[in-house]
């Protein structure tokens, strides 16, 4: 019985760890574009202003993009080759976990117990999940050339928000430029 408790606890801990850090990423791009010609970028203010996220979170996202683009060798410029825009969506996920085995007919973890009579317990939790779209637009033609999307659980602790945003942005921009991997 002790083995089952330890196994269950370790499984739960591993599930929590992996669920907090994973980022689901996808990208799409114009296959006729030569991405080697792009070396500089600037933020597309009209697109960024439309993003439905707080100004503080916009700053975090833009800092994350600057960091990731710089790490890939792209430079911010007043006369850019491409423009960067963002779009965001958030969802609140409500999870209900039913534990019907514990306490059914008076049997609990330690065997028979008259105080465990009943159908078990339910646990309710909620998480905020956000989706960030990063659009790269040809500055001259004003046409979308690449779009990356990342969906992940959001950090609620202010001290951890920038790190989480950086992680999400870095995962999205790993797919840029196409064919790099």
C-alpha cells in the first residue's frame, strides 16, 4: 500500500511539473519567400495596439521577442526588413478531478474504515491558458510572411511572468526562419 501512495505522489508531481512548462507551438509561412534576405525588424505598432492584453504584458512580450530575435542575430532597426506584430487570446480552464475509489463502501487507503463511507471527493482547479501569435510581415510589401503560435499555461506570480513569457516566445521563434531545424 505504501508503494501505491509513493507511486501516485510521484506521478502527480511529474504531471504538475510537465503541465506547467510545456508550450504547444505551431507555425506557418509563405513558401515563396527567401527568408535569408531578412536581417532587421521593427515592431508594428498598429497591430500591437490591438492586442487584447495589459500594457505590462505587452511590454513583457515585446522584451521577450527582442531577446529571442537578438539571440538569432536579427537587429532592431528604424528602417527594417520585416515588421513584428502580435495577437493574444486567453482561456480559463476549469478542471474537476473525481476520486470515486477513495472511501467507496467504507474502504480507504488503509483498508476498512467506517468514516470513509461515501462516493469519494472532487477536486476543482482552474488555470489560465494563453495563446500568443507572432506575425512577421514584409516591411516593403506589407504582406504576412511567417506566423508562429504558442499556447501555454500562464504564470500568475508577477515575479515569474517575464520568465514564462520569454520561454513561450523563445519556443515560438525556434521555428523561425523556416527550414532552420
